[in-house]
């Protein structure tokens, strides 16, 4: 075998690389730029193709959010054709989206961001009995025995003794911003190990309904391709349906008793982080989990909040809402594309104009989406604030449970407004997961009830008119509001633009110089050690970005004082 | 006991040479018949959720495009020790498919992969497009042979189909949309 040492990080991953530049002044961030260093332009591959096939390509935009791009694509074409889809198809799609989101949120919290807050190196000093007693006082989870905690601790001790730190070889261990007591760190690590088992069960549901994962195979413009026949072994039958329920029933308590509890414990023990990282406080979420063929009623609400004022919340009643279709534009002033005037996505152009990184000029491949000219934050925090403000019962229920859990640990009263922060985004994501977990059972029941009434329809064939039609497909994805905008001319795609959640959140400044959510949220973040900018990572991670990143720290003169390559 | 083998094709199908993994999986499925203990998976560009697919496997064979390390079109292989020697970095993103991190996470989770091998080809064209560039295209048959050889080493039967099935390469030409 070859022995040459080379960089095998696979090349040119689709979402590109995120670079964050911050200026630090007096121990906190004074200026920030978020830049995507790779051009996507991937939509261009769709021009001239059959709209019925677009979803196969769009789910290759990105390797983690495959499902969401497939779903937004078929919805966009159905919207252009005003094509209703059978209720069974809605419920099957909803179950896929629910389980995809549960998987994604668990992975994000435990695998991708918990170690920003949990110092693994303190775990050998924990007391498994006390740690387990603490966990038992916070929830009824059956996996909180001291034996379970002891075994997790032994695992870490084994890694340390062998000198083979494996995945823990890098990390800002011992950083002054790490504040959790060893017993809490052990609790979080034990649940981190358990998370691997439960996230997989959610993924199995996606695989059963989608035919395979990654890259589901069961969609079609007009519905789904899952044959329903309760008498057939080969089709969707009661055995298959009960297997889904069995898997969901295992995941639900993990989300409600473990994930939500751990996120609340972190918030209670890092109270400062409920004050940092607010940034752009205009919020947007689109409605999702449609309940009927026309997609005119939903189980998850959408809407807009301006200036962090919950009383200002305005609902979207459906994805076809006129305001959403009119209000979204993309601005190229600071992005490496020709032109600067804001364009509506249906008229959007993607013509590259690369200049180099210019602080006051163009500095990123991400366009700046705006809503009636305003930057918007999207994601679980927007979902929770919009739902809470609009009186959505499940959102209110789980938010109140979360705030009570934070109070139980810290003795501090935290309000829904405090969630407008770096830590608040983590808590909001866990609340959203709890809301969705409750809807998993409900949508399974909808599907079974509908089938038991004798309805086995899953597909309405699309018909493409001569001439031009426009459509928008929205999905409230784990990372926030996703919209695919299509123009179909004589049955072929003549324009395709995806406005993805990370485009909203990683947006650069616009014509008016208004920064995007990442940029604004980093301002006034403390930086204890500029060579180890853990705090920057915490805030950027709280958005769950879908780009690989390089994080640079500059002093006010602009000279790099640390360059942290983040892989 | 016969080991359970996962052959995972990694890469982005929409970026020419980066699509080597998915292309190779489609060709293997069309041209060869593998025993039940072997699963072929076009896994795209996974993040840490790659770990979810490793549970219950003994042998992992990865096919991926390489950004450097040799001349365009050159085939390089790496074993478990070599792969794990690369350091896991910190990450900001769910989409950074840091292979080493996947392998380390799998180990932390108690997934015991006895053998891991990566078969890579140094790429050259990474623009938007679903076709492999000329260098990687020429290397593809050699990649398939290597994969078959690795599988056979575990006493697993692999037979070349007398007549290849039509490859499920939906990206090559427009497919009739089923329903």
C-alpha cells in the first residue's frame, strides 16, 4: 500500500467553506465578517431539465440536508402547477421530515456542538454516583444509572491512559470559558454516547419510508411512490407501519427527557450565554407539516417577527402567502456576483464576479437575502419565537417546560425573550425537537387513520402547461426557512434558485450596510484568549451552519494574530 | 464467520471528479454480483451521520476522490492505521465530512471495524457537472478491480455478470419519471 502522507480531506464539498473574520478590541469582538469561500452556482445544472427530475439533483446539493432539498423541490414544482397531492402523500412526507429533523437536531447538539461547552478532560474527576443522581433528579430517563455513567467515565479514562485521544485529540480543553463541573460534563458525555443509538433510529424511519438513505427515492412531483396495500408484503402494510411507530416510540423519550433536559442544564449553568449573541432580531419561519391536499393548513406555524418584538408577530397562513412571494429579494452588493440591486429569486441571476476578500467591498459567495429589505434570522429560534408569539399550543407547552427546567437547575427566572442569544438558539432547537417529537405520533396516526378509511391514493400526475409558470416550494428545515424558486417554461426549467437557511444566516452586509445574522451575533462576544477563539465557535455553531469553516482572528489593525483553521 | 462489508462511495455527483464514489457504486452494482454480506452504498457527502451507517460492519471500503497526493488519475490506497493517523480537526459545520472524525467517533461509539481501506483517485476537474473528467474516468475500471480484489480477500464470492445490468445512472440522461 502507498505510504505517501497526503491530505485526504475530500475536495470541493458542495456547501463551500465558511470563513469568519473578527476584530477583537478590549477582549470582545468589535467587527465581524462571514464569508463563504466557494462558489456554489449548482442550480445552473438544472436549467433546461425536466422539472419532475429536479429533486434528484437538488438532494445532492449537500450531503447532510439531502432530504430537505428534495422536498422543497417537488413542492416548488407542485406550487407552480397548483397541483394538490393526496393526503397520504402529505403524511408520508411529513413523517420523513419529522424524523429527518429529529436526527439532525440530535446530531447537531451532541456530536457537533456539545463539546464547545463540555470539557472532556475533567471527566476522570467526576463522581459517577453523584453525576447519575443529578441526571435522575432532572428527568425520568431510564439510561441514567450510575453503572451507565461509570462505563462512560471508564471509556474516557481508557482513551487518556492509552494516549490515543481519538476524536478528542483537538478541542479547547481547559479553556477559561469552560465552566461546567465534572459531574455535569460526565452526564453530558454519557448522553452523547447514547445519542448515537437514538439518532440512528430516527434515520431508519427516513430509510423505510424513503426507500433508502441518504438520498430518498420515494418522492415524485404530485405525491410519493410508496405503494399502500395492507394485504401485500411488498407494499406499505401494517407491519411496516408498526415498525415506524416502534422506532419513533424509542426516539421520542430521548428527545423529551434527555436532549431537552441537557440543553436546559447547559443554559442554566452558562447564564452569561443567554446574554451574548443576539444579533439580527428579525425572525422568519415558514409553516410546515401540511394537513391537507392543498397544503393550506399546517401543524407548525410560520410568520415574521420584527425587532425582537413578539407582539409584532405576523403569521403566514400558507406557503402560497402572497407576502412571502413578494418580500424575498437577494442583494449582491457585497457578494461575488455581477450586479448589486436586489433581485427577486425568480428573476435571480448567478453570474460570478470574483474580487478577493475586500472588507468594504465584495467578500463572499453568499448572496444577501432580505425580507422587505430587512435581514432575517432563521432557524429553531425563529420557529419557537414565532410559534410562541402566535399562541401555537405545542410550542408554548414545550417552551414553558424548558424555562421551568432552566429555573429548576439555576433558580433563575429565564423568559422566552432571553432565548434571543447564543445559548437560546440551542435551547430553542431542543424545544423544537420536543414539539416535533410529539407530532411524530400524531402524523403516524393521521396516516394510519386515512389508510384504514380505504384511501390508498399517493399520487396525482402533473400536467405542464404551454408557456411560463412560477412556483416556490418552502420547507421549515432543521436549520430554518428553505425556499426553492422555479420558473418552468413549456415543461422545462428556465430558472432555479435555492434560498437556503444558511444563506439567510451567513448573509453578508447589504446595500445599506446592514450585517447578516452571523456577523451581528458575534459583536460584543467576549474573547478570553484570541489564540483560542472558543467563544466565536460557540456563537457560530449555535446557528448550526452548513459550511465548513476557517475562523480567523484579527487585531484592530487588521493583522492576523491567530489563524485557526477549523476543519 | 464471514465479515459484513460496507462499500461506501463518497463524493458529490454534481461536481465531476468528486462524483467518483457514486459513479463507482453504480458501476459495481451493474457489473458484479456480491454475496449478501456485502452492501454497496452511494453515500454522497455525509457529515458525522456517516457513523450511523457503520454499525454492525466488520470491513469498510471507501471510494473517494482525492484533492492531491499524486498525479491526476493516480489510484492510491490507505489502510486503517494510515487513515486514523490524520488528526481530527475542530469543525464549525455539519457538512465537513471529516473522514477521520467519523472513524474516531465510530470507535468511541464502540463500533469495531476490523479493516478499513480507502481507494482514492487523484482528481483533476471539479467544476459543476455530472460526468467524470478524463483522468478519473480512465482510472475507474482499475478502481472497480481493486474493490473486487479487496472483497475476495475475505473469502466472499464476487462474480462478474455475463451481461452488465443497465447502470442506475439517472444523472446521465433523463429518466422516465415513475409513479
